[in-house]
C-alpha cells in the first residue's frame, strides 16, 4: 500500500510540474569590440584633403560615377558607409542651392525621426559646418556639410547596410561619429 501511495505522489508531482509555462529569454545584442581611433590622409587628386579612419576603405561612389570627387568611406567590419559628395560653388550652382539641398535631404527623414538636432560649427581651417544628428529608426543617423561658402561644398552622411534597430547599432554609430568629426576638423579645400 505504501508503495502505491508513493508512486501516486510521484506521478502527481511530475504532472503538476509540467504545468509551468516556459518563458524564453529576451534577445540580446552581440558585443561589439571597437578598435582605437586611428586616421590616415586621403590620397591626392581630390579637390579636398582630409584624414579618415584606417578602418574604412575609400571607394568611388557608384551612385554617380561622373562625379570623381564623390567617394564612400566603407566600414566593412561594421556594415556602414560614409557617403561624401563634393560640389564646386559657381555661377551655375550657388551656395544657397547647395545648402538648401542639404537641409532638404535631412528633412526627408522627419517622417521616421524622433528628433533632428542641428548644430553650426567652425573648423580649425575657418570653414563653416552644419551637423545634423537624427534619432529614431532612420536610415542615416548623422549628416553634415562643410563649406567655405564661396568655392567649395562637401556633404557627408552615414548609412548602414542593415535593417537592425538603431539602438543595437548605437556603439558603432557613436564610434563613426567621432571619425566623422575628425574628418571635418582635418578638412582642407584645395585652391
């Protein structure tokens, strides 16, 4: 009798323990090890000189191959690119048109952006720059342009080759923003 009683409680205990609901652990983000910042000079042949990250590769912009001064800084390890577009300011293309285009390109992201924070800065060479930091699920989180307002206009934008949420990319975004700030501060337009 004692044996049956023990078996009954053992089976009842097993059945009762199977009623717990299983809750999976939430997904985590991979750890991203970022290298120390290190820079190199852009090769000659462009109407501007600058220092860019050693962890990126310079490649021609495939969007418009006719523009030889348009380049991408490809961060292959991070799946990111910084698109740099350059224009001469002239009678055909004036400063106002170029700056309005830059502001319009940033404003296109207002639909998905939680916020756009713009700042005006002065580079060590005396050029004026405008930086736009975008928050939210936008395709570009950081944009800028730097100009001498009479002859040269350089615009840059950071893009990722992924559909991941920007909060998981935050360490990489911050890392590349430091590189882009160094790029702007080292920029020199050719005469």
